C-alpha cells in the first residue's frame, strides 16, 4: 500500500474529472493516456471510498472517459 501511495505522491494534482463506469470519478492521464482511474463510491452526496484502478483491460471495460 505504501509503495502505491509513494508512486502517486505529488501526481494527484494532475488528476482530471472523468466518468468511470458512468459514475463521476477522476483519471490520471499523463501525456493524454489514461494510466489510472479513481472510482468514487458515494453515500448520499459524500465520497466514502475511492478505488484506484490501473489494470488496462479493466480500464477499457469500464469505459473510462474524461469529463468535458
């Protein structure tokens, strides 16, 4: 877990709003290529969990797209 957190240190600033499986989330897309998606889990109007998805096949299956 620590290695993943260290890998994203300072990079979260480049996260962009996105739809992840049709639900609001965010993506990390350096140079325009989506490398990670942040899938938000909501309870009411609050984010209660964030899943980081980096598996390319799963990213394609989810239909990750940057928000306009």
